[in-house]
């Protein structure tokens, strides 16, 4: 019996991870992510699917980030009834991320309707909070290393991938007619030897590998993470400016607060006010603290895990009222707010206020996909569009790639080679075309195996 794999996202682009597996008797998805970035990509979230969500037997999620799990409520809205399997920590984070994604979409649609800048009348959310709650109710957690058989002939196991709390690579064992075929989906591979998260587990032996390539054409800055942000932050402090850190609420926000804590403790930056203006980041930090002894995180080394994640002078902001109060507070101070790619949420209100003032600093601590405001700034845009207005780019901004939770080119190769016997076939996904192309060529040369760069909606017989 043949096993077919088709790519309904994360092919030729970084976001929208959706991989459809068909075994003849079973159909299931690995990941259910939202497309992000360019408008033509975001519009694909609204497009008619090329498979019927109601026909899926189950879904496996590598981790809770929105570009891997954020489409799940849309699938339940269109007939999917589960189950969904992922790790315990990913379930905890998915509750936050999916509810937050629904809330942001509802709020953005309402805001667009009030201000009248949407082309759609009325503007509608992709899915609602009710849809998100239904999706969350379908998730069943699994321990790292445990095996589950969600359908006859299909075995699945989750192994620590580093990256963020709960992130996993998924090992699939497909059995039919006395034969077995193993496929591994990398999800997002984490880095080696970095604060907060442990190293990724070795690659399990497999026949086929689906691997990400977000940083497949470049290396991260080897400068220690704290050093990368120290000088930029100090310059803004000396100017009396405010540092805005657009940050993914899960993983990146916790890493930034940990680094700031270490810099303050080391006397390298003064104890200025630090604000986390994101209800989801506040809750995610608590979840991180609860899971500090999981295999996806380093040992805390102290009884009070929460204390090691944040500076003593930090303030958390949940309500809209508290967020608006930050507009009246002068610098120097640091505001950490979601989203990391400046696509939506409270951070846009801060960006709109702070970007025109040259004393301020926008610290871009994560990957900025094509079509996002952060990428536009990096590419030299003099204005960025926020809430229907062109906002001048006068504040200083610095991209800090070394804080990424994604493995770089060398780390990805190290991970793929952590299995002495290379896979027979490798599919390179989850990258912009230049990154995927460069990484595919590198793997083909280095390993001497068949390497494929799938395009969107390509379908492959894995045993052909």
C-alpha cells in the first residue's frame, strides 16, 4: 500500500504548515497552521481547501505556534471533529494562542468596521472564540517518547525539538502488509546550547524526512545573546527613549525577559521599568514556569522557577486600560508586546506612537517574514501602514537574528546528521524560496540523498 504526502502549506513559504498524509485507509494532517506575511498568503487562509476537513481522521501538531496550529479552529468550523494529538505543554500553550488568535481577529474586525478601513462590509474574523474553544476541546496530550496509534497501521511519537516549550518532532511509523515505513516531521528545530530551551533530540532513523529551512541559507550571529541587545538598549536609554520589543508571546518573550534579567543582575544595564504588555505573554510565562523541569526546558537550578525567568522590576499588563496608560509614560523604559512580526494586536498601537520619534528603538528579535511591517522596515521602507495610516519610520530599529528559536543552517545540518544513517528522501519545507533552495542543495551535496523542494499542493508517493 502506498503512502501519499501532499503539501497544503509551508511549501515555498515559511508559514501555514499543513501536511496531508493518506495511507489508503486513513487521512490525517500533520500541523494546521495559519499563513502569515504577504497579503496573498493571508488570503489563502480564506481560500476553499483542497481536502474536506470532515474527512480527516485526526491531526498531529508539532507545537502551538500559530503558523503550525492556528488554522485548527477554521478546520473545526468546517467539519473536523478530531481528535488532535500533541504534547502536554503544547496543549497548555494552544489554549492561550488559539483563544488569543480568535480574540485578535474578532477585535481587528470590529476595529476595522468602526474605522471603515476594510474593503469588506462588514469585516469578519476568520474564526471566532467559539470555534477556538471547540478546537481546544479536541486536543488530547501525549508524553514525550510515548507511542500512540491514532488509527490502525499508524504509530506516532513526539520527541523534543527544542524551539519552544512543548515543541516536538513527530515520528510516524506506517505499517501495511507486513512492511513498515517511517516518516519524521521536524516541526521547528531548536538551537543548540542556548538559554531556556534544551537541545533538540537526535533525529530518529527514518525513510523520509520533512524538515524546516527557515534559516537554511544563513548562520546566526555567534555573539552571546545578551551582548547582542545590550548596546542597542543602552543607546536608547541614553537618549531617554522607549525600547519597543515586538515579540512572540510564547518562547521569545520569555527569552527576552530572561536576558534582561541577566543583564540587570550583571550590572550591564540599569534597572529601568520593563513592561510586558500582552495577556498571552503573561500567561505563557506562568506556563513556562510550571513546565521548567520538562524535557523541553533546562533545569531551573532553583526552587522558584518563575523567579529566574523575569527581572525584579518587571510589570505585567493585561487590560486594555493598562496598555493605554503606557502611552503617557515617558522613557527610558522597555515595552515587550505581541505580535513578533508586527502583524496585529497591541504592539501596533505602540508602534504607531513610537515609530515617528528618533529617540526610540524598535528591537526586532524574531524572524520577519516577507510582507510584514518588520520586513518592510528592514528593507528600507520610510513609512509603514498601521490602522490605515502611513506612519513615518524615524525611530531606530535593529534586527537581532541571534535570538531566533530556529536552528540556523549549521545547526540544521548538525541535527539531520545526528542520525548516522541518512533518510532515503528529504523534503525541504517551511522556508522562503531562497533559504529552502540553498538548504536543499547543501543537504543533497552533504548527504548524497534525494532532496525535494515541494511546491504548494504537490503530492508524492513516499514509497515510489
